[in-house]
């Protein structure tokens, strides 16, 4: 199916549009100057901590994550450092291509967020990206988190109600195989994998998952925008 035949693009945000790994590592270097903990070791500890089931929504759960990983890594631990880790999301950067690519895509599609982040964090992410979205959905709205299929059903109800689009009109764009690609493909939703960690070792801060072959596969969002403009 040509990309231009889709009408609405739903987006994972953290990891796809926002470089959460860079944001967390920048916080580590600011908060604990001189730390000898490597980037890879910090991200691996974070990834393992994020696998646990928690009733605290993201990114509020970054506070207990800091308390969990700091002793493991020999980092100082305090309420202030843990809260600072959580609050650092306001300064997390976008990937270099995200804002420009979203602007190009918005000329052809309705853009909708489907983030597991809470609404307060989504406001910061959207501002960082230039406020490009036609509809912003967070875990606070869906009352669940991906990979729960109910999130996708909720989003479908919202864009169907707003614009009359069907599921067949939707392309879901995401980086995480675990949270997004596998479940969206199983649900029969058009699926585009933005493989942000292409060429990098291990999985960084991303939870590992079995690999699902998407309908479309790019390494950057700019490549998706290029393919749309080329009529592919």
C-alpha cells in the first residue's frame, strides 16, 4: 500500500521522536559530574529496571528507577536526585530529524500521539517538537499503556470520532518492537518501524522483544518523510 494512501499517523513519542537515552545520559552527567559509569552500563541498568511491573505511571516512575539503579551503579542516591531524574524529561532533546520531518508529514496526514508518558510530560515533548500534533493522546487519556491493545482501540475511537477515519487509514509509527510494532501488527494496523538504534550495539534503554517484521522500515523519521514525498 503506498504510504500516501494513509490518512492518520499515530506516533510513539519517547524513543521515536524524543531521544530519551540522550536525555537521561545528559542528566546523569549534570547530576553526577565525574561519574565513571559508562553510557552503555547506565542504559542497561535502566532497561532492566524498566522491565519490572509498577503501578506508577511513566515518567513519574523514573524516581523509583533512580533509587533502584543508583546503588547498583555506585551512584549517589537521594530524593532530590531521583526527582531531578524524573523532571529532566522537560529537557530531553528531540532526534535531530524529528521536528522537520513531522512538519513535512503534517502537510499530508493527521498526526496523533500514542505515548505511554503522562500528559504533563507530553506537553514538554510536544513543545520540543514544535507542537505539530493534531491530537495528543497520553496514557492518562487511554487509562492503559502499550502494548495493551486497548490503547490502540481507544486511539481508533478518537480519530474515527474526530475525522471519520478507519483503522485501514492508520499507520502506526514507532521505535519499540516491544511496546508498539508487535502489537500493532497483530491487530492488523499498518506498521512503520523507525529503527533508531540501527548500527548501535545492544538495545540501549529499549526493552528487548522478539522481532516483528513491520510493513515499512526506516532508520529515521526523515527517511519516512522522504518516502512519502517520493510516492512510495
